[in-house]
C-alpha cells in the first residue's frame, strides 16, 4: 500500500504536469500504481476483490 505522502504527491501532479508521461495514476482504494486499470480506476487486486463480491456493475466471473 502506498504511503499518504506518495498518494498526495501523485494527486498534486495531476493538475498540470510538466510532461504528460509523468502522470501517476493510482488505485482509489489502496493507492497502488502498478497494474492499474483506467476503465475502473482500480488496481488488479482491488478489481478482483470487488468483482468477486459482485460490487462492480456489469462484471462477473466467467466460467465455461
């Protein structure tokens, strides 16, 4: 989990970064920056937890 300082720093740079590639997108639940999914604004771990509980509308576990 990211520290509060890291999360604050990444939010601060979203306003007007010097270079667009420096924008750090983080999961809104845990603050993780790796394995981030833009469509859901979540990291893969939080996405899996919420999808398993059925808390993300339109997403369900596949089985065949």
